[in-house]
């Protein structure tokens, strides 16, 4: 209490003192290294100590590569803006090889200073890399192509016979059932033929924003009319090297997949996002050189994600977590993205968790 003219006055409580920078830095759940202009470690947080099996005291002042060997193409891919590589193995000098997302960012207004973050690549992430399919998978694709061609011939005959029966006064309900089921099988076969089409796509420099807007409007007018679709776009995204029709098909498939996953979710929400990832490079298959894929397109939703028992196999044909699913939508997405020189990735990310399909594509020269 404080005495004042006219009576007692309560003293103001002292403002709470929040944590300082050092405490915040140490508590970050992501492994962080701060590198000085001479390439030496200036700071390392607790998560980094745990990940690299190295104390900050022993790391500070050490050359960067005396503690951690960066990715093999690190020196070649740095473009003055930073560097990023997803789902790669790196070697800690005092620890085992670890699989991480490696991101290096320059510190604004501090020439030569850099921050390196090392995110453990989550177990829920699945990267579709069709280029390294096994011989068995390739044989399955070939068999699907053959079946698609052969099955359509007898189906057309069955459909024609059903129409003749109907025109001759036979049971209209039964013949209509035959016709409907044949049409349904033909649609499935058509999707199989899309999946097995080996013709090269026509890749051209393209502004993706009209395609993103078109896909969004189609979704809201039909299968996603009860869903909120948010946009989080990088306005400076450069032209992308894609086939416009194939890219639109990919977007619609992913939006439809997300909308169906949200059928039992309160406050269903889909987010379309774009970003330019400076220095991003990704291996498109074992033994293949990493290639720059800086264009990032995200389709995310707040649904429950894929069942754990099929998350490893989402991009394989005939695998589906939906009761009525055919298991061809995501394999077709993977094929089209691969044919455009990119990759598609599934993950459960953030807190609370959301489902993310991340597409990485080439920038047009």
C-alpha cells in the first residue's frame, strides 16, 4: 500500500519480466546453429547439442564443417540467398548419420552471418519418387495398361447388348443397372489409362496463379462447396516449367482428395500456398544428382490424414483409405508431377497437425 492525499492507493504491480533472447534461443525445439562470417560456429541451442551429440562449449569457435558435414552439393547450390534441402542424410562428426531438413538462411543486415536449422525429417513424411520404381511396380503398370485396353472391348459389347434389350421392351430397371455399372467400369479403366500414359508432357514457362485460381473456383463450385479454401501466395513467384493441363489435373485431384478427407471434420479448411525456396535442391531418385526445385506449391487441410498403415504406400496404385476409393488419384498425381520434373510429398506437420501435400517444381529458365 502507498499513502496518498485523500486515502490509500494501491501500488501498481511490477510488470512481469519475460525471458531473454538467450533463454528463448536455448528453448527452441528445432536444432539451430549460428555461423559467423569466417565460417565458425558462434552459437548452438540445446536441441542442436542433443541432435549432434556435441555441447555448445565445444562447438563454439569450431569451423562449421569440423562439427557437421553439409550436403554434398552444398557449395554448388548456394546462390547468395541461402540453401535448403529436404529429407537428406547428413553426417555429424561425433554422431551417426541423421536424416533432416537442412535450411540455411542469411541474417539480414549482418553480412556473412548465417543461421542453419536442422529439422528431423518426420516419420509421417512420404516422398513419391516414381523414377526408382522396382521391376515389380513397373510390371504392374504394364499389366494395368494391357488390361485397360483389353477390358474395354467386351465392355462395349455388353453395353450395346443392354441397350438393345432395353429398346426391345425388356426390364428397363435391370438393363439400366447393367449400363450404369458398365459406364462406371469404363470410367475406372479411363483413369488407369491416364496413369499408364507414357507420352511426354509439353513443358512451358507458365504463370501458375491463373491455374490456382481456376482450380479453386472449380472446387468451390462442386466437390468443395462446403469447405473454406484459403490462399497464402508468394506474389513474386517466377514462371514455372509445367504442362498447364497436367498441373491443373494435379491441383484438382489434390483438392478433391482434401475435400473428401474433411467430410467428418468440424470447420473444414483447405489452404493453397506457394513459396520460392532459394537454394532448394532435391534428389529425384537413389544415385541421381540433386536438382534445383525451388517452386513450392502446398495443398493442406485440417483433416485427420491418411491411416498410419497406408501412409507409406499412398502413391502406389490401388491403395486407398476411403471406403469407395479406387487408389488411382494420388498415383496419377505422382506420375504427372514426375513427368514435369518435380516431386510430390505427403506429410503431417505443425501443431495442431494438418495434412500437407507439397509439390516441388522447376523454375523456368
